[in-house]
């Protein structure tokens, strides 16, 4: 049985999913100069990416964004699974923000004017972390209802005093 996302998870799933999907579609059509710029910034933060050609890296990044954005928008993908993907992806982007010089004010986490577009990734990280607890909320609520019903059957013979 497929469980649809809870109502409280719909807005952040739609907003982040549409944002990431759009970013992936844009990068899918990136020209060589854009691919070089995206790859260059990523290599500053993560030097091991230098081994991947810029066009290939940008294409892989684009497809990753398409998959993650699609998972967030697809109601049949469990919120916790979509949250895991979003947390991993946005964690890498926050690492980029923290490691690339000039994106943060000297000695601070506050963004510079150039860093503001990257600082938004902290919101996606927070949303992803919140989604990781999604199924746990539902399970805890169901368990509490079950304990309450069992208590009423045992002690109150169907007459609930709660």
C-alpha cells in the first residue's frame, strides 16, 4: 500500500521539488561556458571532481537534480526517502557554500552578496532533515492511538476518560 505524503509535507515537497527540477532542466541545456563555470566552482570545494570532465559533471549534476526534484514531486515516493535524497544533495551544496572563498563574510557564516544564492541551500538541508523524521511521526501517532485504545478496553470497559 502506497502512503501519500502528509498534508504538512506537501508544500515543502512541491516548493523544493519544483525548484530543484527547474535547476536540473536548466543545466541539462547548459553550454560549455556554463558547464566550465559550474564545474570550476564545484572543484574549488571538492578537488576530486577535477578528474571528471566539465560537460560530464554538469550532465550528471543535472540528472541528479531531475531525479531528486522528481522524487520530491512524486506523491508515491515516501517523504522519508525523498528527504534522504534532499538531505544528501543539499548537504553537498552547503559544503560548497562553506568552502568556496568569497561566498561568506570573513570569519562568519553570513553570506556575502555573491553567497546569497548559495546560502538558500541551508533551507533545503533543513527541509530534508525534517523529512527524515516523517514516517516516524506517523508511526508514533499510530502507536499512541493503539496504546490509548488498549488502555480504554482494559481499564475502562469502553468508557474512555481521556
